[in-house]
């Protein structure tokens, strides 16, 4: 009987060991498949073509499509419309970024890009350069047609074959899967700032620099070039304003320097409808602000928190659902700050509240400065009187938008964020104090500017008669031209399988047109 029991135990043990070895072997093979470069098909612009080789990275990247809600920031902060008044023919617009999967459709399906329709009009807005950070097809199109040829075209020239969002190829070499930067304007900016270029940076630095291809300040530059036949062309390329440094003051100094611009004047992004202030507008200086924070100073990379290493069984891979690290604290914060989830959550809540309070105060003062300046013009203020005030507003708006437009500013660099918001508020208050004097000199005392509670109130005050018609035209354009581009991309085979149904996604169109 004992021999029988021993025999059975041996059989069971051998069977269990076989299952275990099979499981271990399976995990080894899976790990090799995940972490060894195996190459991808030639159509690297399609993220779905990477799926067979990097399935876990692909599936977690696809999760960036789950943030379905479209947020109009002018609904959240109506007074933003005062700051951005004059940004486009409809007055102003600002949508909140939803993630990489939406990068393309949220560019094309919103009011700011107008109704482009003529692919042969080289001056048409927007230029193809906008696809650089909104379409995963950009590198493919540049490789096919040439970089300068690409930059010389309008977006409408390529839109029917540029419907993929930012994806795998934008950060990885298709042959090796190594981190890769092929947008040369980043290297030019790094060199101009006296920093190490991408190729000579450490691997850890590269894990932030791939993000700096797009999560940075930039502007459109007109650059003349000559093709192989000797013909001259004008390309609308990309420049990062880093030649004097990356800080808010250094990038401001760059924009203020007339030598940096062909018209010999300081940059002006928006001449505000109300105040006539020649403002410069910051857009997502995420990398620049991150460099000022404690994480960057301690060698932490963007990818450590936004694409954290994840363990599934015996397999370790980088989680590509790029978003808030607070949604995966066990994989992000707690890898360094072990056992401190409640403490960290409380600290971050406090930081966010302090930043939000100062942001709201700055927005209130800055929007009132614009409106009080409008009143000063109305009652006869002169250009000589207004010039120093407009410069104060310019300084305030640059600082306020620098921080407000940066994703996760309160987290990335809390002290710097508070400092910049405080400076913005100080400049806005100085402008308002001077405006009280000017208004008094022109017989206006105790003027109270409108206190807008909704964006509709702001737009009514702007008094743009053509606004509603322009919105209708954009809505009709999306139903015809915009959605036609998606259908054409399906027919010509350039669109990735994971975005084939993106024409059903909730966008600005659904927000404003239905």
C-alpha cells in the first residue's frame, strides 16, 4: 500500500513539475517576445502592426482611448475666453487634451483649424507642421516625400493619409524598438540651449526627451529651401524658443527679442480683442517646467511615472496607458515612496489646492485687466498712456498661460508653479492699479468690469457677428470633408485597425454641432 502511495505521489509530482516547467518556459518565451527587438512590418505608422511583437505595450497604449469625455476649457474657466479673445475668427477656443489616441481627431475636429479644403494652397491654414505632434503618419510622410517638402504643404494636402494618432513609431525605432527621436527640431533646440543632443544623452534622459518632441513650447518658422531642380520653396517648420534657456523668463526673453523674427519685431501670438495687448501665449511647456521640479533634479524620467514598469507574472514591461501617475500609484509613486500612499495623496491634494487657488486669483485679475484696458481705450486713453500697461498684461498672460497650459504643473514643479502664478498675478495687479489712474484721468471712477460666469456671456460681449456662421461652416465641414478624410484613409490602407472607427468618437463636433 505504501509503495502504491509513493508511486502516486511521484506521478503527481512529476505531472505538477511538468506543468510548472511549461508555465515557466511560457513566461520565458513571453518575456523574450516582449523585451527582445523583433522588428515590425514596414507600415510602422500603424500602431496595430506592432501588436504581434509587443502585445502588452500595444494593449496598454490602446487604453489611452478610454478617456472619452471631451472637455471644453472655456466651459470650465469661462474667463479664459477673455485672455484668448482674438485667437481665431470665432473669438477663442481651448479644448483639454485627452491623450495620444485622440491626438489626431481632436486637432482636425475643432474650430481652431478652420475649414481647410485646398491641398494645393501652400498658404492655407493649418500647415502640415501641425501633424508633427498630432499624427503618427508624420515620419512616414517625411521619409517618403522629404522633410522640407512635407513642411511646405498645408495639412489638407496630407490629411487623407495622416489619420493615425501618435503611436509606437513616434518614440521607438521600428527595427530595434530602441527609443528614437526623428523630429530634428528637438535636437536643434537642445544644441541652441547648450544641452546634450538626443544621441549623446543617457538612456534615462532619453526616457524624457522622447516626450519633449511635443510636450514643449514651439512656434511656426518660415524657412526658404531649394529643391533638386533649383526651385525655391517656403516651408513652415517648427522652432522651440530655447536659445536663451528653458525657463519662463528665458523663453519670454526669446519671444521679446526682435532679432529672432523676420519682421524685426517681438513675437505676438494674439492681439487681445478687449485690451489690444500684444500677448504671447504659452502652450504645454511640460518638459520645460518638469526640469524645474524635484523629480527631474533627482534623475526621475517622464517614463518612470507616465509609462511605469509593470509586472505581470514573470514578465516586466512598460505600461503605455500614458496619463496620470496617481491612477497607478502602486506602479509609480510607491516604487520609491513605499507605504506612503495616504501621506502622498494628502500632500498632493494640498499642493493642487494651493496652485488652483493662486491660478484662479491670477485669472480673475488678468481677465479684469483686459476688460479695464478696453474701458480705458473706450474713454479716450492714448497709446502713450496704454503702452506700459499693455506690456504688464503681456508679461502676466505669458506667465499665467505658461503654467495653466502645462499638464500636471502642480505635480511636476510645485514651487516653480506657485512662483510663476504669483508673478503673473503681480503683473496683472500692477496693470490694474495703473488702469485705475488712467480711467480717473479720463473721468471714470469706480469702474467695475463685467464678471462673466459663462463662455456665452464672454462671446456676446466680444460681439463677433460672424461667430455663429463660422461654427456652422465648421460643423458642415466636419460632416463632409473631415469625415471624408477618415474614409479615404480606410480605403487607401494607411489607417491603423485600432482607429478605424474613430469617426464615431465624441469630439468638438458633438459638443458644438449637435
